[in-house]
C-alpha cells in the first residue's frame, strides 16, 4: 500500500507539473505541430531525498536537460532519440538511470490529469 506522503507527493507533482506539462504539449501539438512538440518525465531518484521523504525536487532535471557542453554532439550514441510528442496521445522521453527511453503517457495518468484539469480553477492553478 502506498504511503500517504507518497500519494501526496504524486498528487502535488501531477497537479503542479506533470499534468500541466501534458496539457501544454497536447495544445502545442494540436495548434502548432505534433512534430515540433516534445515532453519528458524525469524519473531519477536521489537516495537522500527519498529517505527524507522529499521525492524529486523541482528543477532536479535541469543538468540533464540543459546540461553543460554541446548537446548536439553524440555523447552517448546508444541513447534513445528524443522523439516529438506526436498526434496519438503523446510520447515523452523518460529520463531514468540506465533505462532512459520513450514512453506513452499511461491511461491511468491521463485519467488523473482530466480530474486535475477539472479542479484547476478551484485550486487556482
């Protein structure tokens, strides 16, 4: 059974960052281009933060996304290609140690995002 703090962290993360990001990507894909829109999920846990019950802090992904040097060079040619969001429900790059890959947004998360979108005005999000 998930812990209450874990459930609260997931709710906060989805309502504040993940679901709005999905909404923005979906809107850009619809109104701009599904081939010029990208999204990601940062799934890298820090043992100290996890032990303290803190989860993954906002902007922890900054070095991985906007890191040093020339990101255009092939630093690791076996890394997956970061493909665009697309027009069939969304594809995103999942950053995860030794398991970075493209993934679809799970239906259960899409369902929760619909709920968060309905609550956004009440929550002043």
